[in-house]
């Protein structure tokens, strides 16, 4: 197997091959996980909820006091060009801004020159479509999620050691992935996905201590269209175990049924009725306009002015 998937990258102002996209080991993005990123997907030639992803990325950079070297229109143009360079109909498109390196190697983060990187690679699944009926087996990790008072989880970030160690624990228990609690009996999220519980035809998803996932938001909008009441509020571990249906949401796979939680089987162990309706609505939304999706070819191309 090749060391790199096929793909295209944009780094230090230039487009190129993904295998040539490299950063200095002195970049604080690498040394300190001092970075923020976003991932949008392209399905059948259309970006899904691109505006929401750009809004979140720009807000995250601002919260981390980073300066993006490109405007919103320039970033959209770069992402579209990356997808066109790969020729992929379905793609996973990541944008990153790292703290960068200080030209004088000072320890003051204000001196660093922030670095923008983007790339497009083949679409990646947490749960493949052919595995959807069976659903995900998850384990609830003993490790609590980093508290939101310490690292703002609404900034998409690379502080993943709590999640990664939770994944190793999950594998040892025969599960596919993990979810973490807040350490006080409420669930938060898993490695790259949000969680919903459904009980008596009402849905709920954790309000605090989680990334506000774009797929989570899409699920809320679609559930409302399906006339399913949905709440964002604290969701306890007890509710997770007692739920009729549980599903996970992520750009990397969409709406994914969770059918096992540790040794406990959710419902009858198969994808539930509400989850199925939402999966269908989610994929149908990929051809809708109005902020839902936009053709890659329709993104205005702008000449890059910066750096
Ligand atoms: C990316 C991510 C999610 C899912 O967000 P989407 O915007 O739906 O892809 C959830 N939790 C964490 C920690 C993430 O990094």
C-alpha cells in the first residue's frame, strides 16, 4: 500500500501533490497541537453545507486568535480547486490553520506566522454503508472528555489524546469506537462524532462539552422537518442505556446507528425506524440547494492575493 492516499494539497500558497505537503517540525501546530481545522465533504460533485463549515472554521481561528492569510471567498475557491484537481466525485476536504513558526524562534505565540493548509482526499467512512444495518458497537470510556473550561470543544481541535486512548480501551472490549463522558454522568461525544439518543419518539443530544457538529445541526434540522421533537440538553449515561435508538453524526459517514454500548444491546440490535428515516433524509439533502449543498463547479474562483 502507498504511504499516501491519492489527493491534492494546498500549502504555503501553492497547490501540489499530497505527498509533497509538509510542514516544519518547529510549527506549533505539530509541537503543541496549536491548530484548528475543519472537514467538509463532497458527495456526487457537491459540497455539503459548505457555508456552515466555513463559518465554524473562521470562528474557530478567531477564537484561537489566529489570522487567516486568505479571505472566506479565497478559501472556498482553494477548496473547490483542490477537489477539481483530484477529479473525485466524493471527497473529504480538510482545511487547517496552525499557529506556525515564529521567525525569531521566540516563545511568544503572538510572533508566530499562522499557516494555512488544505487538502482533498477520498471520502472516508467511520461506518461504511454496507455496515449500516449492523450499526456501531461503542464502549463508554473511563476517561472523561477534556473539560470545556480547559479547551473550548466548539473549536475543532487536535486535542485528541483523551479520545485516542478511549479508542484503544474500546478495541480491547471488542467495540469499534468509544464515547466519553463529562466525568459527572453525562455523555459528551466520540472521536469525530456527536451522539443522539431517541426515547418515545423524542430525540436529544448533549448541549455542552461537545463540538457543534455540522452533521449534528443537519440532523436537528431534518428531525424538525420529520416532526420529531429534538432537544439539546445534558444527556445522562442512564438515558443512553435506556434509549430506544442511538445514533452518531459525523461528516465522515453521516448518520450512523449505534446498536451496542459495551455489553448492552440498543433496542433489537438493528438500525431503528427513526434513524433509518433520518439516514434517508440526510442523503436526500445532498442534492438540495439553499445552504444544504452546492456544486463544486459553482464555487466562484478568485485569484489569490495573499502571501
Ligand atoms: C469533527 C468532530 C465531530 C463531528 O462534527 P461534524 O461537523 O459533524 O463532522 C464531533 N466531535 C469532534 C470531537 C469532532 O472533531
